[in-house]
């Protein structure tokens, strides 16, 4: 419980006691502070009457909505304090941070189109391997030692986030790596967190249905470095991408310490890839970390995973403030585990074909996984994929072209159609590519691919990765690509006996 004046210091004389903070009227209880947030599809001001009826002790509303309150309330009187603010989203984050108060001292956040989940996953493993209590938070949920909590969004809402931060502090976990989505950054969901390290992976087309264009999309991500990162924070930048110069200039302008990573990384603290050799089940790497050479075998496939790993090393270095022991790091990296559903290999195909499930659901990610598996494929490279509904439609033709260029056999199927007609989505993908097989039922598409594989072939089932459901309109039906693939392989084996 906190006084309203503590949560909102501008209200120096308010003695109203707040028992909870909510922006969803369904979660309002007696004594809650209700923050009316304007959402993408709904406006919180419309739910003020409901929040008051359910016992809200005070209401926070944006100043621009003053003229609407009378209309919304009708004959009902507002019998609780109303606090007018300029930006309710930012206020929500600030309030949540004051309500929960405590958080880990060493928080890192990583943004970029692809690789965020792998980076935070690797960062946690590195820190744990070095003997620190660490956690990762993002698309995969919250992982902290033996504790796991499933997540619904890449970046949690401010109330959930700050409750998590407080819970981690209470568990004596002082190191945390967080995925920072462009939506989360732009919507102020991360404000109030004390970010010690901010990292950037890459930029490619995604979420243009929300941001409108690539320039706006990139600017949304830049806010992590200009507005969210602590003044004495550390920036981790990919030196191999076109956006590096812009981000590096931002870092210099704000006098931030920068650690570069990649093939072209420079500087005293650079984490540089010197050499990479492809193996059947991994890759031999030679790195230069702050001038020291490190050689080891990474048990993961794909050059993109190398960049994710370099970024994670940079984050760990930035959080610890001291050089990482190279011998300990070598052991950790040699046993690194991939994120579930990220080029996760499904064993047991009777013809010894290689089968992978991956989360790739955007052009750059799909291109990366296909290029990663191609060198390990002696026969045909198969691909099963689709595109989500109610999302950036511009990705569909681009992903189709990538599939046509890089895969030998392509089966187009349903992903998460949401509110669109699945057949229409598949038609957009297959337009101009008559060689693509069009099978709406994802289970049937997987079965066809599994039964068609021959020795030396590889199959990538892309788009859903770790997800355990398939979304049709407002209904989510149980469906896990990994479980379905195992079952398909099991059935094939049984039929051949």
C-alpha cells in the first residue's frame, strides 16, 4: 500500500491510499489506482465508470481527454480524485516503479528485429556459468534458476514488469537480461527500470502495420538508448549492420561507453569474430575479446547465432564491469544451449533426415535459418511456413521470394490466421510461385514434409517455434510444432515397421 502522493510526487498533499495499480478495468479492485491508457484498439477512458464502480480510489487521465469525461460519465459523478497527466503510458510506468520500488541492480535490455530471445537466453547462461544468480525475460517468459513463468508478450506491461523486477530482487537475483520490443519501448512500458546495459542486434522489416515505415520503426528502437538507458550506462552495438553508425553517434552524443561486436568490431573492448568453421553439428569459432583470443566449439548452427552470442558476451561484460575469465567463458560457450523453438532439432527421422523447428516469422529471420541449414544439407532443403494474420502484409511476398530462392521444396500452410481468412493469406504467399504446395492444415503440411524426406534432406518448420497454440479469430487451439513433428516422425516409423 502506498499513498497517492508517493506514487505521484506532484500531488504533495494527497493522503489517498492506493492498494494496487491497474490499467485494465477488469483488474481493478477496491483501493486501486486506475490509469486510463489509450490503446491500439481500446481507449481506457471509456472504462472509467466501470473502474469507479469496482472501487478505484483514484483515476489518472490524460489532459487532452478533459472534454470527454462529462460525456463518458453521463449523470454519474466522479467521487474519487482525478489526476490529469500529459502521457498516461509514461505515468503508468513511473507509478508502477514507485509502487513496487525494488529491482535488480544490473539490468540489461536488448532490442532489434531478430535475435532478442537468443541474446537474453545466452546472457543468462553466461552469467549463471560464471556463478551469478541471473534471469532472462521476454518472448519465452521469465527464467530465473529453476523458476519459470510463461509470458504472453515480448515486452511485459509496466505493472507486470515492475512486479517481476521486485520479485526478482526479493529472490536475490541481481542480474537480468530483458527483451525490449519496439512496441514496448515506444509505449513507455520499460520506463522506470534502471537499465545499466542496452544492446542492439539488427534491423529488418517487421511491425510496419504498427509503425508505418522503417524510419519510424528504427526511431522507436532508438529510444532505448536515448530515454531508457541510465546516464552512465553501457551500449552494445553490432558493428556489421548499416544502422551501426547512427547508433554509435547517439552513443557518443550521450557520452556512453560502447562495446562493439561483430566481424568489423573495433576498440579496446571489442568482441570480434576472427574465424568461423562449419561443423556437422556446430561451428569452430575464434574470437577476440578485449584483445584476448578465445578458441572453442559452439554446439549451435548458423552465423546469426554467432552474432547473438557475441552480443550476449558484450552484455555480460557490460553488466560485470570487469574482464570475464577466458577459461571459464570457454567452458560455458562450449556447452551453450539454444532457445526452445529456435533451430531446435527434432531427432528420430527413420531416413536420417535433419528436422528443425524455428520461430522465424519475418523475412530476415527466414533467410538466416535457410542459409544456416543449407551448408549442412546434402540432399533437398524443405521448408514449411506461413504468415500470421492481422500483421504486416508486406512481409508475405518477401518471405515467399526468399523461400523460392533458398529452399528446394516449399509447403505453404497456416500460421496464426487470427481474424483474416487463412486461404487469402496463403494465396498472397503463393501468388507467382506455382511450385509451392498449398496445404492449409498445418498438421497435414508437417506430415507431408516428414513423409517426403530422404536421407541427406533437411526440413525447417518455420514461424511458430516454441508457441503452444494456433490462433483462429479469438480462439487459440492447442498446437505445438515440436510435438506435432515428433508425432509425425513417430507415425512414420510405426508405419515402416
